[in-house]
């Protein structure tokens, strides 16, 4: 279970980096155009499928409006995937617990994950969502 927690954490890192890269390309200036060209061309180094993958991502034979539309869609969808992956990561983390570098036994005074941590996480999420809604509605 510890390996799964770590692997999902790495997947989360890659998803966040992909979302940031897609957002970097969206202004569609010279820097973002050439950034998209260079980074997507790195995928062509993958044996056998690299050039096909690059053509699929570009939507043609060069970086153009089709690429921008695809990056916009990915930039919109990836945060929802990140949110779901974060929930799975939190579930695994609550199951395995955090690292204990001191070596002291941490098996004493444990409480079950559900309902205590589930309700606590749900309350924290609700409070943050309400604060975000208040901030965005009162100061547009």
C-alpha cells in the first residue's frame, strides 16, 4: 500500500506539471508557441510511437490552432482528474499513515479513518469552497 501511495503522488506531480504546461501555452505568444513546439517534439524520442503521438497532440503537421484547442481542453479537464487522484491519494495516505522517522511505535491511540477523518476532510473542503465562492462573488 505504501508503493501505491508513492506512485499516485508521482502521478499527481506529473498531472500538475502537465496542467501548468498547458496553461503556459494558452496565451499563444512567441514564447508559448516555441515552448509548445519544443516540449511536444520531445515526445518524438519515444521509440515506434513518438512521431505518431506528436502528430496526434498537434492535430496536424505543426503547432497551430488545433493544438491550442486541444491544450485548452486538456487544461480544463486535468484539474478534475487531479482532484479525483488527490482523493485516492488521501485515502491511501490515511490507510498507510505517514512516515515515522523516529522509530517510535505509532500504533497507540489510533482512531478509524471513517467517519472521523472523512468528516474532517469534508468539512475542510466545504469551508474552503465557501470561502472561494464568497471571494469570487463579492469581489468579482
